[in-house]
């Protein structure tokens, strides 16, 4: 799994943007349940994420991206 300190830093960075505590974000990352994170997005951004996730071709392209692969590797996914 990614370095615990790296995960904490990511959670702290996201907490101000998502209006969630870093603890809530850490718990979501560790459990793999991102629904609470998605629910914290405004309706426009939530719609964008849902649109991306519901498009298998786009998800496939994202999964091929080196940056996305690096993030997944760091999160041990």
C-alpha cells in the first residue's frame, strides 16, 4: 500500500476541497468505499465523475494513462 504519510497528505489536501475531514477521506480510501467522497462533491462535479465512470470506453482509456496507473499503484489497487 502507499506510504501512510503520502495517504495522509493526499487526504489533507482533499479535505479542504471536499469539505470533509481528512479522517473521513482516509477511512474511505482504506475501505475502498468512495461514495461519501462522491457525495461531498457539488452536483456538477458529481455528474462529471458519474458520467466518466459510466462510460466503459473512457474508463478503459483512463486506466491506460500512466498517471492513473501510478496513483493506483501507490494506493495498492
